[in-house]
């Protein structure tokens, strides 16, 4: 056994009265991939921020390559040998600059670098960086011309430019399709062979299963388990959330009851799609959803799932084809149309599509819940607080939102509770068709189990379509899973997947 | 031997004093935090009260009812334009054309009265129509042609500032002005129209102040307690989220600009009625003053966002400061500098104190 690259000894961090990290110990050896698991708020991100130099620890010590490690800033941490690739790509790149300039951005921004570097030299310097991550593109093209996955490779290449001893990857596959993720894993394998230690933060069990050599679980600011491969993930998740997972037997009974109810209640579909072409180039497809049924549309990010959801919701247009809702043609002209008719969409990426920033006066639980229904509830314009408070209290109760009351500001809630508010919003009025786009984004396993339970409990009243990229999530929530890619249903594997779902 | 026995007392009884001190510090911190939150809310109003006291002590005539209302009358038009700017700021836009709209509205009113011999009612209607048209034009540029808000309204600013000069050939308009086609104007400002700017209710309250008060109340109610105001703030916060929640965002944004244009043109009517002629140089400095009032308004009552009440307080603040300093014989050329100091101070206050308080909460 080689000596550890990184040793964390009894590191603590406090924010006011909250103890974020309580005497955490961790060590990583060269060429090791350690996965850091933990529910939201468990202390994962605090630990990552201490390692990457954003925060200083309140107590304890850090050693890197046998030297005491006390970075003064993220830049310092990078120079000392810990590079971090954050989840949000948009914060790390400049879309209008060329790919080469983005690769060299750290060097260009370094005050000690020469004031002028000719473009040809920049290309030459950037080329090996790109080659290291297997990025084979024209380096003079603007970064915005790359796919999200390739942009991520650019940030990764940049992190590797300083030859770090430890690489921290924060949710690296969050926006990647399966083949793109596989490409990333191949790269991680190569780096591991080169002796780079990797700390991986991920909610996706599939990722961890594929690459992690060891799983470290954080809960309430402490390391509660350190499991070497082969890893029992059910045990890991139960350790992480501190309680047993929903039993499969109960789920199956639930599913059978749902299927039976669906069969008796509706012989015809509640919502159906015929010959729908999302883009003029895509293959037409059909889909039927029964009332009481939850159908998961599973497929990679960028495969057109969101486009499909938007077309049903009236926020986008399909190229051709027809949709039918409860026997009538469904042609919404706007989201307002859809909401009036009881077709609701909870969009992906909640801070972009659903929530309002704190500068907005009503960015509270009550205000967020009531917003789509203002014209329905307050016909003459004047707002009545009591009506909103009642709806909010009901939603808090129904979804088990952890808060102090309906007036809690959204940005003070944890990610899982924010997501519950988004979902609860579309349960405050009865839906005929509920569309959920990536409802588990940035939600820990505990909150996810709660959300699945609540959605299944209310599924009887409506048809539900869930759009997810993670197959495990799809199977966890749905009665039926269909594959979706390149803006169409995957006919070949459809029966195949359906047979797996909850049978 | 001796050194080891003479341990300083504070080391021996270490835990108690430290614990005590810590809890005291915590208590003091909480007190400080409370004070800071309090200051954040009332800071601007306190400073305003303080100013009034200082001026009143140094110059007793300052507190004279007539002087107070003359301050309000002086700021009423800027405050009106500020309300329009505030509504567009709340919707995530920024109406830079309010000054030009007001200037061209007062020219339009004069033109209707003096060249076309219209009556007061027709003049007011023409102004409002012009303001609404300007708002629709802004809204069209922004929502249909997707020109960024500031650039579109900057364009409208120039367009209207130039347009108002054309009918009169660049001259101010009064009875007897020679038009570009050589005719001499013969119309006059009817008393009914002049009353809009000069009448005093109960011989005390000038009509423009009444107009401002009414509009302030209406705008506050609409922006703070109705679903329309809520949708406007929602669009300013996150337009995508508002649209996906079923709000007709384009229509609301156009409506915000139309409201802003209409309010600005009302300001133009009041200018014309006050001055009694169509003045080519009227409304020049008004845009900056109105924007400053709206931004100072961010700091009022800890709102940290565009709000109608704050904007009006901001405008009054500027008025009090200028009037008081003038009474104390401060030279007029100091005025813009003082406004600048006030604006920068208020912005620094909003964004630094506000953020610090957030972090400690």
C-alpha cells in the first residue's frame, strides 16, 4: 500500500450554531477513486469546499503528498495540487471565447502570464490539454458550438492542466447521456492508471457502481461508513439516509392496485399521441397513457424529452401529429391554456423554470404555490392571504416539506424541500395530466423516496408522465417505462423495458 | 518553582469567564443584528427626518406649510416619472424614455391648445394617447423585435426628443410663435388647463401633489396587493418561470411600458399647465432624477427591490435636500453633485448592509 495522497484528520467546520463537519477523517491514495455519498445538507459540499480552498477548516489538519495543506484560496488549492470540476459548467466557461482560450483561461487570467500570447501559440499550448481528455475538435471554434458534454470535457481538461494530485468531480454526469458518461468513465480509468486520486461526488448509484473503488458516506457532518468495493449499494443508501428503504413488497402491491384500477376505470387512454413528430426530421411515434398510470419517458439529456414535455404543455410546438386528452383533440396554444385545462408541467432545473429569486417579494412557499392559480383564485385581482396560507399548509402537510411555515423563503430550504414545493404546487389544484421533467434533480435519496411515495399516492386522480434520464429513477417511480431518444420513442426496446418495470 | 505557582487567575478559572464572555458577545451580536435589520428598514426615513430637523433648526421658514408643499410640488413630476420607471424595473425592464415622453407630451398639449385651438380635455387626451403610443412602441420593440429593454427605450428617448422639435421648427410654443410654415399661432392656454398645474386645493395643496398622491396610492395597491402586481414582479424575477406558470409575460411587459408611458405623459400635462407654454428644454434632467428616485427607493423600508412607495420617498428626499440646502444658501451648481452623493450612498446602503444582514440571519 502506498502512502495516502490526501489525509484529512479531524476536520471540523461550523457555521454559526450549525456544525457542518464534525471531526471528519478521510484518506485517499494515488490511483484511488473514492465516492462521497450523503444526503443534501449532510456536509459533502462543505468538505469539498474545504478541500478546494473555498473555506478554511475551524479545526483539524489536512496533508497533501505528506505536506501540510492549508490553501488560502481556490487558486492556491489548485497550485498545490487539488483541482475541482464543479457541477455547473456555465459558471466555469466563457461561451463566446474559443475552445483554446477556454482551455487556457486560468493561464490567461494569471497576472504573471505574458501580456500577449499569439493565437498560434495558444492553439499549440491548448492542443495537448484537449488531447489528454480525448477532445478532438477545432480549437479555434467558439466554445458555445460544443455540446454540453464536450464543454464539460473542456473544464476537466483545464482542471488537469496543473497536473493535480487529487481531482474532485462534483456530480460529473448530471447532464450527460449514457454514452457520454461512459466516455467520462473511460477517462477516469485512464487518470486512475496515471496515479491521480479522484474524489467523486454523485447522487447516481450507476456512476458509483461503475467507477468507485470505495464509498465514504457522510451524514450529519460525520463519516458514518467507509465501504470498500464490492459495494452493497442498498446498504450504502440505507446508511446514508439513516433508515431502511421503502420495501419492495409494499411497492408491488401498490403497483398491482394501480394497474387493476387503471384497467377497470379506463379502457380507453386518458391521454394519447398519434404520429407525433417533434421536429421535422424526427420519426413519428404513438403513445397512450391511462388515468391512474405513471409512465416514465426515459432517455438521455438532449434526447428531446423536454421538447416533448413542452409540446404537450403548449410551451413549444410539434412539427406534426395529433394529441388527444379525454377524447378531445388537445392543441394548447400556451402554458396558460394548458393550466386552465388541468395539464401541468413541473419543469427541469427548478431555479430556471419554476422558482423565483429571493428579490421577488413573494418567493415564499405560499407565494410559489399559488402563482399559477392566481387568476383562478383571485378573479377580481385582490389577493387574499388566507387562501394562499391554507393551500400552503395543506401542501406542507401532504408533501412533508420541512419548514417553519408557509412564509419561509424558498432559498432557505434544502434542495429536496425546494423540489417538494415545486411538485406540491402542481398538486394544489386537481390535474388531468401531470408532466414532471426530471423531478429528482439535485434531490437526495431520502427526499426522493418521500416524493415517489406522494406521487404514487395521488396518481389515481390523473395520468402522469415522468421525464427522466436516470433509468433507476424511472423504475423507482413508474408503472411503465418507455425509452425515448432522438425525439422519438424507441420502438425496438420498448417492450423489453416495459417487461422489466414492476412486473 | 515560583513561576509554576504564580499562574495567572484568568487561566485557572478559564472556562467560566470565557463562556460568560462568549454568551455576552452572542447577545451583543444578536442586538447588533437586530439593530442592523432595523436600520435597514428605517435608515432612509430616519435620515429624511434628521434632514428635516436640521433644516428646520437652521432655517425656521423651512417648516412653513407653503414651503413644504412647494417642495412636494417641485418633486411631484419627477416622482410621477419615477413611478413609471419603477413599474418597468419591477417587470425586469428599464424605461429610459420617460423624460422624453413627458417632454413631448407637454409639447403635444401646447400644440393642441395653441395651434389647433383645442380645449383642455382634448389636450389631456392627446397627451395620454401619445404616452400610451410610446409605451406600445417600446413594448413592440422589446417583446416582438427582442431589442434589449435599455437599448429600445434609449432609442425611443432620442426619437421623441427629436420628434417634439419638428412641428415647431425647434422653437418653444406660445401664443404668437411663428411656425415653420410662416403662420403665427393664435391659440391660448385656457384657464381650465392651467388650473391643472396651478390650482391649489383648499388654497393649500397644489393639484399636481394631489395627482401624485392618488397615483401613488393606486400604484402601491396594484403592485403590492393584486395578482397583476405579483405577475409583474414575477416576470422581473424569472420570466421563464412566470411563463411556464401560465402568465402571459409579453402582454404584461407591454402593459408595464404602457403604464409607464401614460404616467409620464400625465407628468407632461402637469409641466405644460405649470409653465403655460410648450418649452423645448423642459424635461431634460427629469429622466436622471426619476431613475435616481427609483433607485434610492430600493433602500426605503429595506425593500431591496423597485417599489412605488420607496420611489416617491426617494423623490421627496431629493426635494427636501435641495430645498433645504438652497435655503441655507448652497450654490445651485452643487445640486447634481448632491444628488449623485445621495444616489451612490443609497445604493451602497442597499446592497452592502442588506447583504450583510442576509448573511447573518
